[in-house]
C-alpha cells in the first residue's frame, strides 16, 4: 500500500505524496482524478514498482493531506494549475525528467504537462479523458451533455451551496453512475472519501467545473503566462497512451477516437471492454500491462 506520509513544500502547496520503488529507477508520476484519491493508484503503482519503475503519487490540491500554506492563493482547479503543481513537485524532488500517467483530472494534467513542459516529460498516458487541443472546453452534443449533468448542476447559482452541504454524497453519485455496478464496496468508498474532507476540496471542485462554462470564475494570476501559452498549442510531441473504459458512463468512449493527429510522437489508444470511468480500479492489471508496455 502506498504511504502518503511524505510532504514536499513547493512555491504553491504543501503536497502530500507517496514515493515507492527503486530510488535510482526512471520516475513515473501518477496523478489521480475526481472524485477520487491518490490511493486509487495502489495496485498499478505496485506493478510499476515490480517492473523497475519509481512512482511518485501526489495528492492533488484540495485532496487528502495536501494544503495551501497561504489563504490568499486562488483556489484554481484548472488543468494548468494541476500541471504546474506536478512540475513544482518534480523540481523540489530533484526530478529533471519523468513519465506521467493520469486519470480523469490527472489525465488533463498529463496532457497539459506534455503540452507546456515537453522537455520534462518522456512519455505520457491518460485514462478516461480525451485530449482537448488548446485547452478549450467545447459545448458537447446532447448525448454527452446528459452525462455532464453534474457540471451543469455546479454551474448553477445555487450549485455551490448544495455541493458544500454534502460533498461526499455528491461524489458518491458519480461513483454509482460512471461505471457498471459492483466495482467498489462501502469500505473503499468511505476510505477514499476521507480525502474529500480537505477544506479546499469543495472550492477546488467548484472552480474546476464552473470555470469551464462561466466567465466569472477566478484564475491564479501566477499562471497567466501558462494559460496564454496553452491557448497556442494544438499538437503534443510526447509519446502518448490513452486508456478508455468501454463502458464509461461519464465520458463517452467515442470521444477519444481519432485523436492520433494531435500527437506527433505517436499515439496508442486501448479500450478495456466492460470497464467504466475508473479503469485503474476496475481493471488494474490491464491498465498496468498497457502502461508498462508503453513506458518500456
């Protein structure tokens, strides 16, 4: 089991993270998604460590033991912020280059890292989320829009108060709806949901989703140059792996088809039949097999 007792103080955060595997091995940063916790990577990290990789697994801003030292830092939940957090963590740990594998929010961070910091990333992998060129969120078609009900809900004026009143209940709906039934038990959800007790989980969640569809959400001014640069980048020059659950009820599997034109160093898409939105939990061996083959 991963141990998240380590902490790294970056210019922005006090990041709780796990570091396992051979100390002198190639580093793989594993970035978790929403609504989930870094513990989701336990089985995949174990496989990577056994295959000779060192894994660094941070708890995202707003989750688990990660904290903002300053009250006046904007609680920016964007992919740019998550990517910058990962680079700052790598800097503090003295990691010049790394592979990155991300799920959901972590997938967006992996794409963004590869776009903004290609000199730092050897290979990347994304689970569940398709790439969005230039970081642009486009209004989905009606079929996908139905699946995004939770984003529309949070974008309503009364949405923030409703989510803040029962954050774990809100997260639980997504676990129940996004994958075929039977993939988790009550103990696992309760253990994972402790990460949602972080005082910034709700603010980061709300900013991450509301900023996509509303123009009144704040961004961290320290990230303005990265935002501007991302808006000019359409193609990624880092070898990419995309893993999609064939039964994903949040992001339609078809959304990640035909994206190889955006990846100049190669793109491989793997669909795991029967898996939903959380393939790293639902089919960890299949995910680990694909990731290890990609990294080697």
